């Protein structure tokens, strides 16, 4: 998170926001967040999430579109963390800034059932990859028939891309400009472009005892090519392997592709057109977004060994215009 935003979020914001949803501030447990301030709370033996979003990052229409999208998916059988209304029956509330602080939007969601599967358990997990393909395929299938009332932003207005010039090292800017031009030239139609989750990864879903995935954190949902949803999942499985571990990266890539496709194409669904070619473009895009996020939110004055190696490898790939899978 932007350090400046961290300084502007006060205990008063948390107290006022929790009251709007009928929650005692003492019952809040802070659990983190990269773009937002995330808390958990319990009510009637059930667990919930309370999320505070800086008004500089999202608009009221954007939040309406996010909630509408989640409800549509839930009503059509997709397992998602459903929104919870405020005391006044609203999908979100706006907390006015105090003094020179900013406003924050407050939303609440049911806590996703099951457990997270982190690293290294997620690696080499063919059953998980197939389930990821299955829920992603169903989400994209539903997106093709979605007629929303509120409008979400398109990919080029992603917050990380809008702020890239503030955080991305200047030597990497030309690569981003070139990549954005390449993406803008891709064909757009109802079969390959629509509203996506925008950040599917092992940190944003849980898995229950039956293996069913429940998606949450739709804060990055946007209109883009469906392939981007696939590339994001693949990126976070592969970026943990350094350039000296390309053989392991290749094994992981091939396993993911094989089993993800099995799940995605279940019930006759088709993979997006030219998806393997487009994967490389969107892997490059995700790499740049990750680097922007690191420079924005992390103290990189004394990076640890892994971070130092990653940034060096990433810089090389971005400048040369290659992705994590180009050599495969």
C-alpha cells in the first residue's frame, strides 16, 4: 500500500465504518491488505470481512459495479464471498476524512469457507490447477452474458498502470508503453473480452474439503481479455523460480497448462482464441504491475536476497520484452 495512504487511515475511520455495519470496533481484527485495509469480525458464530478502500483508488460507481458483479456470479452458482449490507441496507458506506485525511469506502463480505493453499503446497498441485481452470472457465462463461447496471473500468485504467510513471523505474517505461500499444491492438469481441476477476491467485481464494474453490477480493475486477485472468494465475506460480531454476519453472508451466485447460474446457467450454500466444503478453503485463506494486509499497533500500534477484531478473525480462515462458 502507498505509505501516504497508510498515514491517513485512522482508528476513527475503523470505528465509524464498523458502526455502519453494526460491528463493535473492539471485535475487529486487522488482517492486512495491499490496496485496502482489511479486518475480520464475527457475528452469530459466522465470520465476515470489513474492507476500507481509499477514495483515491475507487469511485462509488466502481464499487457498485464490483458488488453487482459478485452478486450476479453468486446468483448464477459461482462460489464467491458474498457482500453484506450495512445497517442502513447499503452495499457500501462512505466515511468522511478527518482533517487532512481522505475519505474511505467501507464494504463487508462473508468470509470464504475453507482454507488457503499457499506456497509451496500450491506448486505441482494438479488437482488445484484443474479446479482453478474450472472456476475461471465458469466465470468467463457467465461474463459473456452479463449485462450490468454499473460500469467497471477497462484494463488501461488499472490503478497500477495509471500510477506506473510514479513508481516504475524510468528505464522500464518504454517497455510498458510498447506493451500497452501491443495490447491495444488485440481484437476485442464477446468471446474473448469481458469483465474478469483481475487478480485470481492463491491469496484470493479458499478451498474446502471437497476441493471447491471460493473466490474473493474482486477489488481488481475490470474489463479485459479473458486470457489476463489465466496469465495472472500462472504468473504467481512461476515468478517464485529464479532464472537459475528455469527447469522447475518449465515443469510447473506444463503441469498448470495441462490441468487448467482440463478444468476450463469442462462442459464444452472453449479456451479463449490464441490464448497461449496472448499468455506471454499478459505475463509481461503482470510482471510490470508487480514491479510497480513493489516500488510503491515496499522499502527496497535494503532488499533481501530473493527480492534483489527477482528485481534483477525482472528488469532484464521487461527491458528485453520477454515473459517467464518465452523459452518454453
